[in-house]
C-alpha cells in the first residue's frame, strides 16, 4: 500500500466531529461549556496535548505561581469566583475542575492528544486532523467541520532565554521558570532572578524567605500595582448575604468599569498615573529607596502589561533585606555569576531567567489549505478571530490589558452564533475576505507597538497575521467596546463568504 492509499484509508476511518476544540486550557474548557449550552446538538471533542486540563496552570510549576488578573474577571462569567482576587495555580485548577465536573464536560476531552497537522479540504468542506498520542506515539485521525483554536499563544515546551555570552562558563544552575526543576533546592542559596515582569514578581517573594538572598536583575523597570489581595465590594456584599451569583456579576462589572477608566487615564494623563503607581511603591519601600532608578519605567503605563503585586509581597521582601534590585545590563556570564556592563559583578548559586516566553502561532501545527501550506503571516485578521483564506476556523486570542477569559467568553458566543447561522442558511463553509471597500486599506502589523509592545510580541510579530485600519480588520484590546461590538457582528456582512 502506497502513501496515498494509506492516507486515504486513515481519513476514511477518521473519527468525525462537528467541532474540534484545540486545547483544554481556560479557553478550551470555556468553549466546551458554551457549545453544550448554545449548540447542544453539535458533536464535539477537545483535543489536549497534556495529560490533564489547565494549560498554563498545569505547565508552570515555579514557586508561588498565581494569576496576574483578578479572578472575578479571569474566571468565567457563568461560574462565580468566591475567593481572593489573585489566585494560586492550584485554586484556578480546582475552579476549572469544578466547571468540567458540574457541566459534564469530561467525556468530551481527549488528553494526551497532540495535533501534528491539519489540512482543510474544500472538496469535503472538512478539516482533516492528524494527532499523536503522547503516551503511545500512536497516530490518530479526526475530521471536523469546524476548528476552534484554544491552544494559547506561547510554546509550552520551553521559555525564552537570551543567548548571553559566557553562559556555558557558569558553574551554577540556570533555570527558566517555565521548566522549573522539581529537584531545585534554593534553601540558603544566593539567587539572581533576571527579569522584572509578573513571573519575577511572583518567584521572588515565593523563594525569598528560604533563599540566602535574591537579586532581581532588570535591564529596565516595570510598572507594578501593589494592593490588598481582597475585593472590598465583594466582602461587603457577602456580609450582606447577597447571593454569590449576584456578587460575581456586580463585582465583575465594577472591576471592568474601573479598568476601562484606568486605561483611558493611562492614555490621557500618563504622567499623573505614573506618579500614583510610584507612590504606591514608595509606601512599601520608604522615602529613602531609589524608586526613580529601580521602579520608574521609560514608557507610559500600560504599554506593557501591568504586574499586580498582591499585598505588596515583592516589596516586603525588598524592605526586609531578603531581596534587592539591580538595574543594569548584562555584559556576560562568569563562572560564579554575572558581570554587568557597569563593571559590577553579581555572584549566585542559581540564576533564574524570568525573561519571557516564545510566541507559538496556532500551536506549531502544520496547517495546509487544500494541500498548500498555510502562510499565516500573509493573512489578514478579522477582529483577531478569523483570517482571510482560512475557512471554518476561529482562534481565541485574549486581552493584554484585561483578563484573557473575557474575550474567550465573547469569542465563544461568536462561534456558537456563527455555527447556528450557517445551519440556518444551509451552508457548511465560511471564511472571511476583504470587501471591495477594503481594497485600498493599508495592511499593518498585528498590533501597534506604540500601543502595546512586550518582548514576546515584538520577537514574534513576523509570524502573526496582518491587520487593517478598520475595526473589522484588527485585534481590538478594548473589552468595554468589544462586549457590545462582537455580539452585534452582522454575519451577513460582505466580509463573510459562505459556501
């Protein structure tokens, strides 16, 4: 039997579903819930590469791992969150497990199924999916009318670590938080944590008590938002014995309103917002600490993600002398630590590279359209969800300035509405295409770096689709606008092409 005959046989025996959801993280589990509620007659499966649900919250094992978004908005709109706003990975996994159990989603999820390739066939109007069992290395075949990409946006297998000179000479241990070793003992050790984002702000207070000393080495400062890890409105409503479902909705709306107002202030009066954020840091570190050097970024607030510091734990460690901050650039690694460009030498037993992650476009899956390799960067995005030339597929890419799940819920509603609409008009295929009025529209990078420019996005921009200068053809970062715009999408607009 030749390769073509083998492929034909495999596809003929493929297990067929109306919808295949890729990933059982926060987006995939939410998508499964919405399908069961809004499209209960659709047969679907969730294919998850890992051995369990959770995505990020399962992959990452570094000390202190927690959310950097409040769980009243990072949690699903349909299930109340009843604990502290900033939650640990274990708490989030418990919450997700309850969603799966309470809604009977478990039998829809196939764990240990890593998708290798996906080919769209216009002849059959289906996706043909090749998956690999991670436990047996067995190849399995699936077909689907619709593909729902919920796999996240970074590569789970390894984080991003720059290639600094001299790394091979270093005699200590170099660790990236994304692949934290179970046997790493930092008790009494001198530790350098390179980076100043949310991961560094989580790891440092988690290990500072046991480590000999922790140094946060940063090239440039990040904005932090310290505050009590509690929501006063939720606490008051609970004191008044208000139903938890009501509390969840009221608190979500208040948080979202405040976030929208804060984002507008960051654009309209960035200097004033900066001073407020820095004043909160000084309140923890005292008037003598050099906040200007170590905690005053060169960019305006919200051009990069704002790192939350619950109960000011990072600053408490610094104030107590268990941690310190050095703002400088790395010249090279040495046998005993790091030599900085200023000439200062830092010694450490362990170096943690909290330097970000690698952008992963569409799960590193080999996509083809009618046998032609998909050049994702040559497509144009429709509201950050669909892409020109790619039929019957929707991608979940959440918000940078608000909780990821807010957009995941909106996209879920859109997918269910689209599937229902296609059935009502008797069509099996849908794609998006530029309209005649879009023919002269300039095509730009996925996101404006003047608006948002984290390192992972800048490093991977060339991999992402293009955007236009019209609302339909860009990935908006404004939940307050999209909560009305996405439900109002006209599925009969000329941008949608049905067959």
